[in-house]
């Protein structure tokens, strides 16, 4: 398996362009199932999760053309004999989104239970209960979700999420826009990636009211058109590269950002003495201060602190002047990186769902193992600050969500290389 070799202690300096958000691109690609017209998406991140979903959509009959970061997807005909097989779905949770798209367009679907990072149970109960509220017969056996609309079309209904769910909200949206009648979704997720999907669907002709609120009312349409849509910036990538600048004791300029997506974590940085300067619209400059304070954060649904930046800020906390605490409220297994950070000298104590992090820690290079997407990048960030060489194994996790991270960091001065052992493929 490929691994990263990183030499720490080198300040970063340069400019990094931020990609489109992976978590926005995936549901938008699944939207192609809803129409026989072309869906053109700009700023698609070239990451493993996108290519996995591309293969799955092609298996279902969608034709996908790539022109660098512009994807044109068209589902003139759906392959009714195809099902979303386990071997295609197991790699990422977002593959469950083809369930809503297939039901909306065809009135039936067979989708394997999805995979993804091993960071918690993340059940699909809300998806199933929501679809049942829309008149869909759902049964689960042989590792597959079998869903069928009795009259060949999803019907409108009302569903209130017990807890906001991003993929649950997106899946029910995809099913409801072509349903017969009106659908009301309550207590939905407020993440920007959900609003982005709503906006794209509206451009395609969907009738949706309540965008940006916790309640959506959807009037089902008989068909949707294609559209041309630009994917929003990746707020998690922005936060990751901010921490990269700080851990290396360097400075970076980030282009292609969106200030409105960064609120929760920029507030934390400002509070502990790390200013983020917007030098022009969408362009931010980060210069490492001499020191910064500890912090206490709790991960929450948007607009709270994002769970996908929890591990990165845990690394940042190791260099703070005082102790920090991080409470993880979204996923129960998202502290698996702690053991690997401890191998590098981090002082972290876990008490239930709360991590207590000692500040002013001198990290040292070590051989470590990535356990999930965000854990892999937090080990890279720690390596930038560590004395000596760090080997990060299982970097295929990182490939799922970060496009050319070693190349971007190398361009800014980091000594990082991807090593492909003899007899394997990159």
C-alpha cells in the first residue's frame, strides 16, 4: 500500500487553491438520475469518492463525461436490471444517495448498505422511515435495501427527522422532487451542502420552499430539466490548510474560499489569537502568530463546529499554550486517531466523548496508521510540526477526500512524498 514520507519542521509558504466540496459534489452527481437531460457540474474535486460514485452511476446507466473538473452526466435511460452492488457501494456512505434518485425517477431501487469511514454506526434508519412516509415499501435482506413505490411513483408525505441528517435529508429530497403531491420535511440538516442541492434542484425545475430553514416543502413535478451548476468551496479543506499553515509555523494564501462557510471554526481561531485575513473576496491569508491559546469546542450540526475538522483541531491543540478539550457529539468512534497521535508524543486523555489535550507538546516523527479520511490528514498535519521523519500508512483513506494534498503542500515547501512500494500501484 502507498504511504507518505514527511520531514517535519519546514514552514509552509505559498498559495493553495481550494477545491469544490466533495460532500456537495456527491449528492449533485446523484441528481443526474432524476432527468434525461444533461447535468453539467463545474469545480468537481478529483477525489476517490467522486470516481467511485461515477462508476456506480455509469453502472446504473448514466453517461458521465469528464473535462478536467467539469463533469457532464446524462441519464437518458436507467438500467432497470442493475442494482447498486455491495462491491461498488461499500467504499463510501454517500453511495446511499442513489436510493432516492432511483426511486424518484423509476419508482424502485435495490441498493446495498453503504460503507465509508469506520467512525461510527451511522444507520440508515432515517432514510428508510422517511421513504416509508412517502409511500415506499421498504424491506431489508441479503445486505440490500429493496424499495418499491406501489403505483410506480413516490407520493407526497410528511416526515420529521428525529435528528438532523445530511444524507437523510438529501436522499428524501431526491425522492420527493418527482413525487406525486406535496412533501414536507421537518428538522432537516442545515449544512451548506444541503442548501447547494436544493438550489441545483430548483434550477432543474423543482418547486421547493424553505431553503435555508429547518423545514422544506416540496411540490412534486412530473419531470425535471438539466442545468449547469458550480460546486461550492470545500469548507473542510479550507480549515485543513489553515491548520497546515499553523502547524508548520508558516503562512499560506488560500484562494477560492467562501467566508460564509467558515464561521464556526474561524470564530474559534479568532478567539485563541489566530487572525484570518481576507485580502480580497474569497482569498484569505494565514500567518502563524508566535503563540495561541487553548480552546474548548463541541462538534455540532451546522452552523456548529464541524465534526470533519475535529481531528485537525486536535492536532492544533497540541501546540497551544494551554490545555484544550474537544467534545465529539456526532460520531461515537471518531477518536481513533488519538492512539496514533500519542505515538508522536501528543498528550491526549479520552473521557467518554471528550478529549483532553495537553498543549505545548514537542511532537516527534514516527510510523503511524491512518484509520479514516480525516484521521489520515490530521497525521499529516502533525507530521508537519514533528521533529524528524514521519511515515503515514493507509493513505488511501486520504485519497477519498483530498485532491493532490502532497502536491499542494510540496509546492509550498513541505518535504512530503508519496511512496508506492514495488509491486503495487499508486
